């Protein structure tokens, strides 16, 4: 008994060692700082609900709705639940499996096929003859061909994890769960960014649509006036044709603006998880105008190395890399022998009433060893496959880090460049308003042809349309900076 306990303790102590390679985060040449620029404002910490920086209640509601109802997020949540279930399955391999079984059987044996029955019958006949000669009744009953057996048992089986195979499998499953959770967080960040950008596009197209309508109405009023002047011979046919051409061009611009607005509306509703009926005919909530939205730039705070822990996509890639390390250990364990231990305790009786009597007890225990001898390269190929997957995961992690810093650089450049562009276009639009007014005054005074008026008004319209588009792009650039920095914690 003592020897058995000592063996069990040794097996338990050996259980849990791992053959997985030791994990070290891959080293990469990261920038020492985010750089300095005296024209930039001071960097600040990014709020967890970073979209509220735009101070628009309608946008806040749309993002909240998307985070709750977006179907891509529902898919990612299902993948997280699946990874959690897989972790439970993997951990179960570390523990004994205990089961219970019970049975009852009534059967009739073949008289011709049972040697024991024939022997018992012959003994009974012989005893009967002897008893008849002695004049006493026979004490041996004829054997019965019908029998009943009742049994019940509790069984246990366990494979000690001598080489860490099940421990590595559970560790890999845990890392895959972490990867799935971070992938969901990355998708939440992406969805919030897409909703913000889609909302700004919607406001932009709506503003451009209203601008086109106002400009078209003004051109049509002017066209009606100039048609009278043309009928009176006050202006040339060329001037009249130029006026009508501008009206037709604006009608085309109006149609295109309506198409873009409808498409943006549907795209935004799709992101928020709206129903098909709402996507087809619904209308997204509006808040502030583009020019009224707060456009405070976001700059990175802290050291660039902190980005490795801030961005959920980087954390997900690193978790996948750690999982690949554990999978190598799991594959290596297949080279070594495995031990299985089994035990059973139960009862068996021909009568149900005596099933739990002291004489009905049964028990058994045992063990087995399995050692792969000739697998014709299967085990070695499994290890090589796991090692290749580990190298692939390392490359994917490095690429994710590279892409992250590229995203930050591009977003910061767009944020800065778009801010300057908005200012330049706003100045240009202000000047063109004065130029258009001056051109009309000069034309009405007879100092310049009507072509100058058309050109000035066309340039003004183009500047106003570009300014609206650039404001939306500037706000989207701020969104991309927030997303590229991993959102707020």
C-alpha cells in the first residue's frame, strides 16, 4: 500500500511539467518618442468613450447603439464564447473522469450449448437415483436455465499529465480565449470609428445637398431674370446659354448629392445594427452641423512602447503567439509514453434486494502504459507543423506592430494636414463670397461680362463644397488617431 501511495505521489509531482519553448516577446526597434512639434498642442490621455470628445448627443447615441446591436460584434462575441468553451474542454483533460453505471439483466441459457448446465443436470439425475435407492427424497434441485443479474459501479480513469501535454493544451486554449477577447475589443474600436466617420460623411453629404439646393434655387431665379433680359435683347444668347448650362450642371450635382446621402444613410444604419426595414426606409438621427462639431486634435501620450499594450489587435496577435508556443509543447509530448490509471467500485447480485449487501461488493484497479514506437514520421511532422505555426504567429505579431505604428503616423499626418486644409478652404470660401458679390456688382454696372459672374459663382460653389468635405475628413482623421492609439482605457 505504501509503495502504491509513493508511486501515485511521484506521478502527481511529475504531472504539469511543460515541453513548450520559453516565451519571450519578440524584440523590435521601436521609436524612443512620438517626436516633438512646437505647433502641436500638448498630448493628453485618451478617454475610454473617446467619441464623446465631439460633443454630439446624436453621435453618442449612434455609437452606443452600434456597440450593442452590431451583428459583427455579435459574431465576435460568439467566437469568444466558443473559445471559453474550448478552454473548459482543454482543462477537463487535467482531471480524472468519474462515471457511474448500473444494469439489470434477465436471460435464458441454451440447454444444448451450455456445458455447465448439462453437467449440473447429470449430477441432479445421479443424485435422484441414489436417493431413490436409499429411499430418501432428493436434495438437489434441477438447474434453472433462466437467471437474473443486477449490478452497479462507480468508475474512475485518469491519465497523469507527465509531460505537460494537457497543461499545454489548456494554456494554449486560455491564450486563444484572450486573443478572441482582444479581437472583439479591436472590433468594438473599429466599429465605433466607422460609425463616427459614417456620421461625418452623412452630415457632409446633407450639407452639400442643402448647399446645392440653395445654389440651384438662386441660379434658377437668375435664369428667369436673364431670360427676360434676353427676350428684351439686353444680354447675348451666349450669356443665356451659360446661365442655362450652370442650372443644368447644378441639377446633376443635386441628383448626385441625393444618391450619396441615401448611400451614407444606409451605411450608417447598417453599422448600428438596424433592422432591414429600418435600413431600407429609416433615417439616422442628426445632431450638430459639421461646422459646429468640436474638432480638438488628439496626440499620443506616454512612450511608443506602451502602444504594444494599448492596441487590442496587438494584444490579440501576441496572445496567438503565446498559444502557438504551448502548441509546440503539446506536440512534443507525443514523443513520450502515457500512463492511464483506472479504478472501479461497485456491487453485483442476482437479487435486487441484496444488491447492497456486504457480499455483493466488487472492486478493481489497474493501469496501463502506451509508448509510440513506429509512427512513420507522424509525431515528428506534428512537432514541425506546430513550430511552423509558431514562426507564422511571430511574423503576424511583428507585422501587426509595424502596421500599428504606420497607422499612427498616417493618422497624425492626416489630422494635421486636414486641419490646415480646412483653414485654407475656409479662407478661400470667404474670399470667393466677396469676389462673387463684386463680380455681380461689376456686371450690373456694365464693367464686366456675365461670364465673370458665372466663373466667380462656380468657384464659390466649388470652394463651399470642398470645405464641407474637408471638415468631414478632418473629423474622420481625428477619429483615426483615436483608433490607431487603441482607444481609451
